[in-house]
C-alpha cells in the first residue's frame, strides 16, 4: 500500500470517529474529555512515580532487588493485560478488513494500523510511562548504561502485544463454532482466575506449609520452652536449613532466578539485574530475542487474519442422517425437553420465558464467562478457607460471616442484573413481538438468574458453615439475606435495564460504544453497590445491640430480622413489577434500538 492509499484510509477512520463523537451529544463529549484528561493524569503520575522510584528508591538497591521490582512491574502489567484480553475475546479492529478485500490495495498497512490501534489500552497507557520513568530514574541513579532498558522495554511490549493479537485471531477462528466457543471462554476464564489467585495460593498454602516444615521445633518452643530446649530448637533449625535451603530472597523459590533465563516475559527483569551488575549482555540478548519473537507473532497473526477473512479456516460439518422409523415400527419416546419443564408458583407464560432465558444464558459464552467467574473464584478460595482457623474469631465477627458471603455472591452478578437485555441483541425482537405482559418478561428474566445466585450463595454459605461452625440460625439468616438481596437488586436492576440498556458485543463483555449517560449510570451502579448492601447489615447489628442490652440472643434476632427483610423485599419487588413493566412497554422501541444496533 502506498502512502496516499494509507492516508485515505486513516482519513476515513478519523471521519467515522468524528461522526460518532458528534452524534453522542454534549454530555458524551464532556465525558470523553474527562476520560482523556484522567488518562493523561494517570500516565503522567505513573511516569513521575517510576522516575522517583528509580532515582530514589533503587539508587542503592542490590541487583537482586532491581530484578524483583521489574518482576513485580512485569507481572502486574501481564495480569492487567490478560484481563483486558479476556474481557474482549474478539478481533478488535479499527478498520474492517472484510470491506477492503475487493479493493486493489495491499492490506499490510491496514493490518499494522489495526494492530497499533487495538493496543491503545489502559494497561499500555499506564505501563509505558511508568516503565519509561523507572528507566530514567535508574539512569539518573546508576549511570547511562541503564539506557539499554528502553529498547528492552519496547521489545517486551512488542512481544506480548504481538502474540496476544495472534491469540485473539486464533480464538476468533475457534469461536466461529458455537460449541468450541463455550469451551474456549470457560477455559480462559478458569486460567485467568487461577493466575489471579496464584499469589494468594502461594502465600497462604505453600509458604505456610514450608515454614511449618522447616521450623517445627521453633513453633512449639514459643509456647513456654525453656532455654535448653530453645538451644536444641536452634540447632534443629540450622540442621533443617542445611537440608532444605531457604529461598533466594524473602521467600522466593530458588528456581525463580533460573526461570529468568528461559521464560521470555522474564527477560526484562533479567536484563535490568544484569545492567545493575554492569553486564550488558542479558539486556542486549533479551532485546534481540523479544524483537524476534514479536516479529514471529505478528507474522503469524497476519497469516491467520488473512485466512480468516478469505474463509480458509471454515470447515463444514456434515449433519448426521435423520433416521425414519420403518412402517409398523413404534417410534421411541423422546426424552422430555428442557423447555417442557415446569416452574412452580408461576404462570405458564412466565415459566416458558424463564426457561428460555435460562437456556440462552447457558449457551451464551460471554454470560457464562461473567457468571461463572465467581464460581471459579469460589473453587480457588475453598482450599484457603479450609486452611484458615476460625477458633479464635469472636462471636460478634462470626455473626457477619453469612452477610459477607451474600455480598460476595452478588458482586460478580451486578452487571448482568442491571443489563438484562444487553445480551439478547437481535433476539429482543422476539420479546417486542411477544404478547406476554411486560411485567412477566421482567419476572422471567429475574427467575432465570435466581438458580445461579442461589447455587453460588448456598455453596459459599455451606463452606463457611462447615469451616467456621456456624449455627443453624446463622445459616438460615444467610439464606434469608440471600433471597432479600436478590429481590432488592432485581428491583434496581429492572429499572436500570429499562432506563439505560446497552448492547454487549458478542463473545466479550465490552459494551458496544454506549452513550455518555449510560456510561455514567454503569459507573454509578458499580459505586453504589455497597450502599445497596446496607439493609442486610441491619439484622446482625440489631442482634448485637439486643444481646448487649440483655435481650434476645444475637443469632435469633439476626434470623428474625432477616426473615422480616425477606418479606419487605418481596412486597417491594411485587409492587414494582407493574410500574416497571409499563415503563418497559413505553421504552421497548428504544431498548430494541440500543441492544440490536451495531455501531460502526
């Protein structure tokens, strides 16, 4: 592609962005300007913080400490970067290559431009100025040889972004098949949650077991051991240290330093440590290796992109033949369909809608990714919960265990509960044409989420009951609070879903360019989530006050108060359905436009 063609494409992209900005209105412009200013301030703050940290904090630090600091910077960046990849499992392109395939232009320039534009993310905006400031600070405090960190940082970012861009293209190829899409999303979610829990598991499981193994006598000696036994304990500890050497630095495993020689993402800390020691070869070799790996990843991404748009990755599956029973043969009785199940205590219309919504959520990868994250976190936290000892916890603190479990349950569901129609997209047309009452639609949407909330909440309450030995009254109070919070959040979520709906991009959790008022309402909902949790803290506080004043026991008051809270929440929820249903009927055309329109 020559320069004039590339200039035309850039102008086209600029024109489209300008049109989107002008259609957003004054409020949208103000919000975007504020976001731009905040981004600039954060970038400047990261740069200044890195400069001061390198110039003052690492001025007299050992090379090992310099490596550990860069390890922490690289690990935080990689975690935030992978979180961004997880929330946007799709090909994020500024220019759609499918619309340029029929033109006599080369696509390499467009591909590079899409690659650069898709990586203008908050993690990059924070990391690059912070890393540049840290490099300048190290140059100021340790000499000009630390300037080799600049190309090393660039090669590190290039290597990571190139291969994640290739990963996105590969995931899109897999997720074209709906069956593979569900497995890919759930698998990536599990990997990300386990990566996020790895430091917690290392500190609370490995280090605790390691310390108990190397200091068995010292731990027992702290409970009244005499001087002779303490001397024996010191000798035993020294002998144990000879057999099981301590980690290299502050509990760091001995193999961690060796891993810096072979793991590409650790070449940046390895090069920083080498420069601090006066050895420039690790930095030079790390820069060269990062550039070569990044170029290989970018070339692989370009080839996969072209195959995807040219249709060479699509494979047709042959449908199995349909068997027709022979004449006179009695057909086998089919198993009862999921949509034929019955939902107690509701009408047939509500039951059919709730089952349809539940099946839709079970098949949507982005909904499962969001809802199952808490379940996977729970699975990762169960070993840590069982390792902790709750024998020394006071009864007053134990009274709030169930309340904390309820808050944790709904923390990951607030987005889905406040955007009931965003994942329907074009399927919302069926609701518009449906003769069902709109209050029944909202009720069915809430009932579809109820099994997920109850499953996670009851699992967490059960684990705490076994580990912390919660009385049955507190378990009953926790179940009542779970139901009460679900109904209260359903009232708020129904209102927000009707008033400010937004489309969620298929295969990701990213909103499709919502207007400014919707963005503000989303942020306000997230910030006000703790305020919505205030009512469930009232029963245990009343129980503590009653027990302190010599009245009824705190668990009994907590259980009765939670039961009363369930009744009040049920009344409020039932009374709100008619009004919110009428509101949905008046705004359903706007909801349809918001959730079904694809923004350019």
